[in-house]
C-alpha cells in the first residue's frame, strides 16, 4: 500500500511539473505571437497599399466562407430530402412538418440575434 502512495505521489508531482512547463511554453508562444503581430502591424502602417491589399484579401476570404457555408446548407437540404424519401409514405408528412418547424425556429432565432 505504501508503494501505491509513493507511485501516486510521484505521478502527481510529475503532472504538476509538466503543467508548469506547459504554462511557460504557452506564455512564450504568446509573447512570440504578440511580437510577430506587432511587426506585421508596423509593416502595414508603413505601407497603405499593402494594408489595402490585405483588407481586400480578407474580404474575399470572408465571401468565400459565406459561399462555402451556403453550399453546405444546400447539401444538408438535399440530405434531408433524401432522408424523407427513405421514410415510409405514412410518416413523410409528419416528419416534413417537424423539419419545417425546427428550421423555422432556428431561422427566427437567427433573425432575432441579427
């Protein structure tokens, strides 16, 4: 039993030591990121054309992400239709109504937040 206490204590102290090292590594990584951000901002402040090019690129990326989300939504819609087709005809109407209700609630919630 005493051996179990020694092993348990050793494991706990090792975890504690590793946590401290992880904390230190995380802090250093954050400092490095902050310095990189500072240097990037400085370069962008020095070059307005580069800043504008970055702004447009980010805008393009955001637009692409919206298109991607829309495509995923359309795929989900087709998936739901396929799922309904697999359901016995007696249950289709009920399931269809439930899906409409579910999506209506989500859309209403999104509109309220927006």
